[in-house]
């Protein structure tokens, strides 16, 4: 379910509620800032648990398939910064917390080998800023889907394949 508000407390299981006390109402004005942050942080813990379980499953399947995962949040959330809550402001006025979101990838060793990807290059690129525009091209590239709409310069994995090829 992700971390969509205002019902953040509904976005995490009991096992993921590490931050307490948390806001349990959808009326954000009825919650203190720390309780709101705790509820949101618990939803992030739940997402982390889900992504971890997904990677574990992909690892288990990697003996049969070349597996990989690319996770990208669609937007961030405002939790009261500058008096703003939730998300959805026009990009030109939205605060950075709504625009800067995580992107996580995990690629099995066999997928990295098939795509001739340099792990060192991928790690070195991990702090580089990307946008949602990169998602389309990166998925096409790693799946070897050929399309006239594919742009190698927008593929976040593409340059690491070129690095790996040059090192051989």
C-alpha cells in the first residue's frame, strides 16, 4: 500500500510499528508532529520489509531465471513542512520532500552477467540523481526490449554495461 496519507497507521503491520506512539487518525491536525512522523516512518519500515521479502524471493528464483527488481516511489510526502501535508502540489512549487524519492534496484548475479554490468560501476552510480523519465528506458534496456523510443543515455544501467564491456 505504500506510504500514502493521511492514514499512515493503516500502512504498516504490527511487526513494523517500531516508532511509537503513532498517529492513528486520518485527521492530521489532531496529531502531534512526532506521532505523525512515527506513523509515516512505520509505513517506510513496512515498505522496507516488503522490498526485502521481494529480493529474498527473487534470490530464490534466480537459479531458474535471471531476476531483478527496480523500485521507484511515485512521489514523496509532506509531513507539515512549511505547513504542507500529503502530496500533489504542482512540481514548480512542491517542496523537495515531495519530489526527491528513493529508487532501489537489485539484479541477480546472472542478470548482471547476462547484461555485462559492472557491479563497481552500479555502486559508483548509486548517488547520482535520476528521474522517473529514466524508468522506461532502464526497464527496456535490462530486459533487452528493442524499441525506437528507447534512449540509451536515459538507461541507468546502460553506461555500466559499456564500462563492463570496456574492461574486458
